[in-house]
C-alpha cells in the first residue's frame, strides 16, 4: 500500500535547510553527517527539508550583495569560489531513499540552466520514487558565471526559466504534448512516468516582487520564496501576489509562502521555544505556510532527532496539529 506523503497546502509546515555546501572538500565519506541530519529530521517529524544550489562558482562574489545582479543588499556568499556545493537533485534523490515522510525541496534550483524535457523527466522520476514528496523552488540566481559556463544568456535568464517551467508543466500534464517556440519545437511527445502529484511537481517561485517575478508566479507558481527586500515583509508581498492572482482569475486558496522563524536562545544557550513559537501565530495568520528555522544541527542521527523533536512538538502544539 502506497503511503500518502502529501501535506495540505493550508497546513502550516516546519522546515529546515541543512547545509549542502562546505568551504572545502569533505573527503571520502565526509558528507555522512548530512544524511544523518536528514534521517534525524525525518524521525523527529520535520515537515520539509530544503537544499540550495550553485553549479559553478566564479570569483566575482561581491555580485551576491548587488540587487542589480539579482543579489540581495548586504548579502554575503557563504563560501569562496572553491567551496564545494552538492547538486541538489542528486542529493534529494539520496535523501528520498533514506527517509519516509519528510518533503524534499530546492531553494533554489537554477532550472533555466537545464534542458527542459530532461529536467521534466528527472523531476517526475524523483517525485514518483519519493512517493510524491517533491517541491521545487526555482529562480534566476545572481551569478553570471553559471550562465556563461552553460552557454546560456544571463540577460535572458528570466525568459529561459519561463520556457523551462512551461515545458515541464506541459509534459507533466498532457498525455500527448506539443510546444513551439524559437528554440524548442515538438509535437506528439509522451513523457512518462508523470509526477505522482496530480498537478505535477509544485513550483515555488523565488524572487523580489518585480513585474517579471509576479508574472512568473501567476503563470507557474504554487508558492513564493521571498528574496531581497521583500523577504523582510513577506506578508505584505503575499497581498500583492493575491491581487495579481485574482486579476488573472486564479484562486489564491492554498498558495504557499516560506519565511524564517527567529531563533531565540536563553541564558543557558538552549532554544527558548516559548519565545520562538510566539512568532508562529502571526506568521500563519498572515499566510506563511512554510516556516523555516535555521539551526546548527548535530552530526549524529539520534542527536538530531533528540534536538529537533521538542521543536516539532512545540510547533505542532502552537498551530494545532497532532
């Protein structure tokens, strides 16, 4: 019997984002702690696990702090150019094989740098094998060198992302699919297996809410990952999104959004869960569905479960979940 691993879009979820990168090579077997964290989080009842992406790293890392490049003001890249970044899709596949219930997410995947039909097949396969546990956060990124290394125009990165998402959704939903653009032409194409999730893999669109991002959300988005200055007030951003969805005739019920829960510690250095959970109610009331917490996790599986279980318990009690 196949277990239902879905999570209702209106159900407040607690998520974590373990570090799938390191400043230097971890050596043979050196990433085992990351699997331990995923397994411990799954056992503790964390709802969603999110990992990030860089395909290559250039040396102009100051662009990360430049909003004109797509970065965020004051931001600092967590590794230098020689940092080691694990591919998120491969890593989530490994996580899927080692966990049972936790949902798997990218935050973000540079989807426009992948060939559309191949990406559609990869994601539908992962969704099928994980029993419908996949969410994909996508964005255009900020680093020109990643586009140059793939022979893709940085200036047209939004257009590439839109086309990739459109083709993915067509192939996921249509039995016999067709698509025609300047760069991609196909008719009577069958992609199987389809994603296990009936509407295809949910796409969470990342970005500050400029005109292009709002249009992308309306066309493709099941959720929003706030970025830049909009991350400081995601609830206000959600109001803009709801307005745009309404204008396009889309029902905003079930639309998702992520934001970060403040980490508060007491004098003893332990998490002050009461103080942390005080922020949850206003977030949920404002429409935040994915409440992410940045925690320094232990490296051993059982220690991770012991550390996260009280956090999960406090969160579920706060939002009225059993």
